[in-house]
């Protein structure tokens, strides 16, 4: 058995998928270059008030109830890809018959989805969930299913052997729908279809039942083999094999805007809609995504107010971000209003027309709300800087993660919540200040960098038993660093420290009771950030606690910067 999924008025369906709020209104899609735009397709509400295909834009604008939209090839491509994603979730044998039609072989799917009527209803519901209203028909051959889907609305199930009876009431124009679809192009197939329709009309052939009843020999003498093929289609007896679709997995959604977006609040609304479409398409293929790519086309034409340079999305806290240590203060951003006037910095000479942002996730995820929040935080930290005229969002497909927690392992945070928390922290303190430390191949005491934190589940290794004597001999001492290091005044005797005083921390001062060192290290002498230092381990006792017990003695690390000559107290030992 075969099923056909047909989307009537496909240009209008693509617009309604991108703008669901227009479903209750009269909509007409225009095609052509101004001022020669004409109506290409209309929905039922528009047709009921007198809007027809072929009308000029000026004629359609006379009706104030109709909403006019320009035809978008990007929206139609996204709707077509969503249709194929939906059909391929039922069977791998799918034929891409046309932009609005898909054929699928349902052989062997009864054990998975139930009887044929149930499969058709589930298929209709799945297509509707993707934002498309479809006509679905099932039959014993693909051509009969296609004719039924294009001729009957809703869900149609044709039992085997009843094709001619069920298709007989359809008009003969349904046989030439592919050739007569494009009203702009004139070619031989369209001329041939018009000639055949005109001949059949002169004969009084109005539906498929009368065409199927014509004598085969007489029809062959007048129309040849094409006439016999048309009669086989009318009888539902045509048989052929499907041409399977082998298309790459591409998940992209686009929104073209009639008017530029100045605020990022409406941008978040549009991003939410695109993310829902992407997640629905990924879910239909049992996939997730680990990378989102956002591309915004910016309107940087001359004459646009150049004072509006940055745009923001209001976050949970509208207070201006405090500058980090060592960074110059940034001008305050009024994120609650969206548009930001910045007069402190001049406008760059070269104005970009595209704005790219990439969101890489630690694990494959499928949560539109999470993606939207992450994009909001990212755009809040990196505003596009100009009005937005087009939005393009792409997702890199990945297999959904499969993990099983151990019974005796401590619970780990959910990856979605952890990623959102890290994004919020990164938005407050900076991207290079959040993550996991990665040691560098250097002897520098600060030789590490921050890398992206990824929660990994590692197998628990059984610890080896250590004897009591080894435990007694092994001692671990931790150094607690002072950040920043404490500047110290050091008294030397014979080049060795004998007394240390820290002005900022009074308890870190006193005579040196014990010392070890120095340990000299240096590096990067070929660069500007060269360093050289001596390290001492010292024991101090606070002068006010000299008469008390020995617990008042503390161990510290004292550092002498050989390049600047300064002394610092770097930390204390536990």
C-alpha cells in the first residue's frame, strides 16, 4: 500500500506555517516584481471574499480584509523539508514527487503503527503538528493515491480493487495538475495538457469515470499511448515503482521580515517559532542537535539612524553589568528599552551586513525553551548592532544521548539546567571566566586556561587497598592561594628572609621561625610576558601570639619577583 501527502495551496501553506496567527484571516500570496505583482495563491477565506489567482496587487488591495504576503522561496523550502522529515519518520521509502506532494511506501508498517486507516490518521496528525494542513490518501498504487489526495480533502483510504469507483467522481483536470500548476511558464507540456483538456471537453468528458469508460482502441487511435496512460490513471490501474529520496539531513529555518526589527524582544518571539519548527523536525527523525547557527541579515543602508548601534534583550536582571577587574568601565545599556544610544564610541567605518553566532552544546539536546534562553543570553552579551531584516537558523543534527545512571554513583545535574546556569554566569562575568581549568605545558604558577565545562560520566574505579603504614607515611599538604597575592615587606639577612610584614593582612606578619628555599623558576624569556621568581616556604608566628601554644604558627609561601624586585605572600599551607 502507498500513501500520498498533498499540501493544497502550498505557497499559502508555507506562509501560514511561518505566521500561524494568520490562519483565521484571508491571505493571498503575491509573485512578481513591483509594480507587476500578481496574486499567485489564496486560502479559502480569501477566495470566499472574491480574491482569485491572477489578480493584480492593486486589485487585491481594494479589499481591506485580505492580508498580502510576498512569495518566499526560503519559507517554501523549509516547509517542503518539514514535509519530507515527517514522511520519512514513517518509512524510509519516500518519493519527492513535487514541492507540495510526497509519496511513501507503507509496506510492512502495519506492525509498527497499526492498520492502514490508523496510519493515515497518525500521519495526518503528525503533518498538522509541523504546521501544515495536508490531504492524505492511501491506495494500492502510488498514482491512485496521488489522484485521491489531490481530489479529496482530509484523510481518504481506498481499499484495493475499488480505485476506479472511488476516483470516478474526480474532474479530469486532476490528471494534469502537475503540468498546469505553474501559470507563469509556457512550455510544451503545458500546451499539450491544454490541448488534451480542450479535446476531452469537446467530447463531453468531465470526470474520470467517463474517461475510464471510453473504448481503448478508439482512444489510442486519437491520443496514442499518452491517452491510454491517462485512462489507466483514471481507472486506478497504473503501476510503477517509487523513486526513493536520498537527500542529506539539513535542518534550516528562515524568516524574511517585511519591516526591519529594531528591538530584540520581537526577535526572541520569532526565534522561538523557528526553534519550535526545528525541534519538531528533529524529533520526527529521532534526532537532537549539538550546534545551532544563527545568521541575521542586517539593514545597514545609508540614511538609517546611526545613533542606534546596539540592541539588547531584557534578561532577568536589567541592572548594568559591572566592569571586571582590570577592564575599563563600559557604557550603561538600557536593555529594557531595546535600542541603545551610544555616543562614546564612533561608528565603525565598515558596516557589516551579516551577523553570525554559533551556539555549541556539550551534549545533544532537544529543548526549544532552553535554546531560546541560551540565544537570548548570547545576544544580550553580543548585540547585532543594526536593524534585522532576515533570520536564518540552522541546526546540526546529532543522535540523541543515551545514558544510564549508576545505582551507587552520586547524582549529576541535568545537562540542560547546567548549560543554562553556565550561560547565565558567563553572561555576568565573561565567557573566558567560566569553565573548567586546563593545565598548560609550562612551569608558570598561573599556567592554566579555562575550557568549556562538560559533565562526563566516568566509570568508578575500585580503589586499591593501601596498608596502614603507607597511609601514615603519605601526607598531603594543600596551598590556599591569596588572590590577588599579598604585597609584603621583607627584612633580609644574608639574602634570606628573617621578618615579613603584610600591610593588608595584619595576621600575616612576624619573624620567620623556619624557612626552606629558595626554589628558582623562570620562563617565556623570549616574550614580553617573561617571568622569573624565587619561592620560599616559611613559618611565621604572630607577635601577639608568641606566648601561646605552637598552634599559632602558620606556614606560608613567600615569592620574590626577580624582574620587579617585589615580594609577595602567595598563599598559606593547610
